[in-house]
C-alpha cells in the first residue's frame, strides 16, 4: 500500500472521508476544512521555534529541529489515526500547501499498511476553491430571501422548510449569532471569517438545482461579514415578507434568548443594553435594566421592538421590496407549508 495525490476537485467527490489536518492547532482553529480532524505534527510553540530557526539559519537546521520534535510522536499519531478510521473509509491527509508535513504523515501511514490520499496543494488549494465558488456569477439554483422585522420567525420558518426537504441556508446559524445587539447572548464564540465562508461553501456547493431559502441578512452578522457575492444574490432574489403579531414576536424572542440561558444571561443582557445607551438614552436603558433585574423580559422585548428595532428596520424593509408573497410567521409550520406551495407554482428553474 502507498499514498496517492488527490486534487481538491477529487476530494470534493469523496464520500464520508476521514480528513486529517496535520497543521498546528492555531492554524487549524483559524481556518480549516470543516470536516477535518486536527492531528498536529507540531504544537504551536514548536512550529514557532522551527519558523524562527528557519529565518535565522535556513532550511536545513529548521528541518532537523522539526524532525527532533516529530520523531517521538510518530507512533502516537499513527495509532490515533488508526483508531479514528472506520473500515473501508477513505483517508485524506493534508497540511498548509501539500508540503513536508502531510508527506511525512502519509509516508508513516503507508509504512504500517494504511492506504491514504494526500491533498494536492493542501488547505491552501482547497481554500482557493472556496474563494472562486463564492465569486462565481452563475449558480445552479434560485435564491428566495425571507425579509421581515425582528422576531417574526424567519429562522423558525427556515427550519420547517428544511424538514419539508427544501434547501435552506441559515446564515445566522452558521455565524453562531442572531444578528442583533443581543445576538451573541448564550452562544459560544463565532467562527473565524474563513471558517464561516467555508461553512457557506459546504452548504451551497452540493446544491445542483431548485430553490434555496435564506434570510435577507445585512452586510454583517455579529463580527462576521457576508461574502459580497452572497449579498448580491440576496439583493437580486425574489423576496417574501414575513410578518407577525407583537405578542408572538415577543414570546419568541424571550424563548430564543432566555429560554436556555445559563447564569450569565443577565450579565450578558446588561452588557448588550449598555451598548444602546446612545440610541435609547440613559434613562430608558436604566429602566430596562431594572425590568431585567425583575425578570420582566416580555416587557423588555416589546419595548425594544416598538421603540428601537421596528423603527430602525421598517424603512429598510420597505425599500427591499417588492414582495411576491406575505406570510405570517406566528405559526412557522403553516408558513413553511404556504411557502412550499407558493414556490412550486411561482418559481421556475
């Protein structure tokens, strides 16, 4: 058995592959193939030492130091990969640009009788595909954008459409942020910009036809920026307006933001409220903070919708039209069914 080269295009055609990223942990955290498992040859500290030596003394001393770090780890690395791989599962190894690190691990695996592929060009070549895909002018599907005020249930409707078998792109889910000042409450850290783009690519590249439903997001979701290509698709897409009653919207927002909240909820909410002081004024923020301490979350949600979010977005939503359909988000299952029936009659691919 031996290892073989695999192009990024061929890699995309593999099913259920075990992907091993042998770069250092900090490289992996910042940008990666999302399905990859990190089995680093060098730690972050070791990689920095090798890089410093390379700059100071050149390639050969740096390689010797790297070998000194790597050699004791070889049995553990091989055993770990063996332990993860399912019988008959394709195995792909990669590093940053298809260099010595991936070649070394592929060689180790071949020596012990485990066939594998090495990704030609490494992560860098795979990332180039992402950039090219997100910059393409023609995609084989039609985007339908859901527009509406805060809390009308756009995300809930996307979930129901997915259950019905439709392609959806939940950008807020991929960004791990709800898109508002309070959007990060109760959630973990957002992904890096490159990993966010990778997640969009992974979702869209497998869609060959039909309709993709997504929310009409703005330029940023939390600290992440939407790719320009995607913003253009949303701007030009057929649009559906989602509306909803104040009662249903406030109930949904309280459930979404505080329903599974831990002990940090109040602190995070207070921190978010403080960022609205310039827009709402110190007195209003102070009064809302008191309501928060009293647990009167429904009242806070109604105030923020009526006094802040709705005035902020109503003009923007009006300008984004015309809308081909208006649907109530109070009952997401019913709304998804209406959208499913509508798209089959109106959208022609």
